[in-house]
């Protein structure tokens, strides 16, 4: 059983390292028998927004929504021209 715990810890560590290599700062939530790796949506939007030139960004609004379709959850990033 201790071997399984070590494998779980190693897997979580590798996932966190991959996310950090991609530029995210994940939060690790440990509750009883569950380990959650949480990425703030703001970090995702900021990472995507870095590729938009400021000259364009001032003309658009970026909105983030969470949607569920069936049993799958999605993050929807909507980009609209400012009115």
C-alpha cells in the first residue's frame, strides 16, 4: 500500500512539474482520499493573452465561462470586439 502512495505522489509531482513548465502555478488541494490539481482560469487567460499584441487587445473584451455538456466540463474563452 505504501508503494501505491509513493506512485501517486510521483505522478502528482510530474503533473505539477509539467504544468509549471508550461507557465502555470497550480494549486494542490489534498482532501482525504483525493488530490486535486487546480489551475486558476486567470492564468490560462493571461497565458493566451500574452500572444495578442497590445494594439489589438485594447479593442477586444475577453470573457471566460465554465460550461458543462453532458458529463464533460469546458472552459469557454469568448473574445468580442469592444462596443
